[in-house]
């Protein structure tokens, strides 16, 4: 059935709340296209009061592509496509607490992630999202020109993050362009993040560290951000090709938990003519 969706932007730069759709229901092609268009325009979408079963969550994710399996995160219902997101009084670390694009160390990093939180703390536990098109566009022309030819090493290491859970596969590492062209919008996005990007190729350690430090600081500019306050049964879906995010752990010892379904992406590329 076609549902007319309402799109309420959170900021002029990034994020929109979507109303008038029940994601537990099968989506018509038209409704799916409206959601996809809003996603490409606003980069992160938020839905409230969604009561999806894990199977319905998987179905929604599969509308966007093949599902991604995290290298190391624990999962639910014996299905590694259902990544467990859980922090409570016994946690020593919270998933996603630094600025990152999900598993950017994969050769083909996830294009998007769909997080459904079932249990949220009474206060706190917000997630920040940053627009990487805006971050690239705000750089001066000399720095933009320097970055577009460069590649960087992305390395993952989950050794201490997930306790005794046995990893699903080897921790990935990959080399990606520092500025990537979004395959759907054709826009250029900054694609280095403090979670995974370790070194710019072809530069000395001193040069690479200085450039990455400047870019990681640049990403923290609030002008590129929106901040989402979760409620139980909210969903956020973000486009990892042009968004970084950071989950704030300010609610210890409270519990925050849910499920993330992640959609497999393609190999990042840079296409000059899109500039
Ligand atoms: C993540 O998937 O990186 C965590 C996001 C969150 O928990 O808000």
C-alpha cells in the first residue's frame, strides 16, 4: 500500500524526521522511492514509534541491498546480520563512541546502517551525525585540491571492544580515496574518520598525522551536525558514504540497547568530473 510520507528536516544541513510510515508493513515501490529520495537529500532519517520484529527489520534493510556482516560485533537470534547494540552497567566501552563511518576498513564498506533502539536511558544516549559533503565543501580550495588526489589506509582492530565474543572474520583493512564521490548523488564527500583512518598514503608519518589531525578536528564542527534524541522504538538510518556519527555514552549505569541492520556498499571511488 502507498503511504504518503511527511519529511520534517531537523537542520538545514543534515537529518530529517519521517512521519506517516509504518516500517513493519511491506512498502510499496512509491513509498520506498520517497524514503530513498529523502535519505539522499537529508543523509540521515529518523522514524519514531516503529515496532518492527527482527525479521521485518531485516526485510526493510534488504530493500536497500545485500546485508553486511560486522567483522566482530555480537549478534542476536543466531543471525550475524542482526548486530547487537547494547550498553549497560557492566559495559566497559560503548560501540561507536568516536567519530566514524561504519567499518570503513572494509574493502567495500557498508553504504548504510539502520539502528532500531528498543530500550533507551531516561536521559542521554543521543547520537551525533555529521555531513561529510558539507565538511568537504567548507574546506578552502587549496586544501580541497590537495585532498582529491590522495588515498588513506583504514585499519580495524576490535580486539578489546567485544570481550570474549569470537570475531566473525579477520579484522579488515583497506585503502580508500580521501575524498569519495557518492555513487547516487555524484557529490564529493570527505572520507577519513578518526575511528579507522590511520595514515595518508605516500606521506611521511609527520605529514600524515598533521593532515589527519586537522581533518578529524574539522569534522567536529557543529555546523555540520545534527543531534538525535532517541525514544524507545526510534529508528535512525544513516548513509555511511557521506555521514559520520558518534554515540554519546553519558548515561552510565543505565541501559541502552537495540539492533542494527547494515547494508553492504561498493568500493569507494573518486571521480573528478563530479567536482
Ligand atoms: C553505531 O552503530 O556506530 C552506534 C550508533 C549508536 O549507538 O547510536
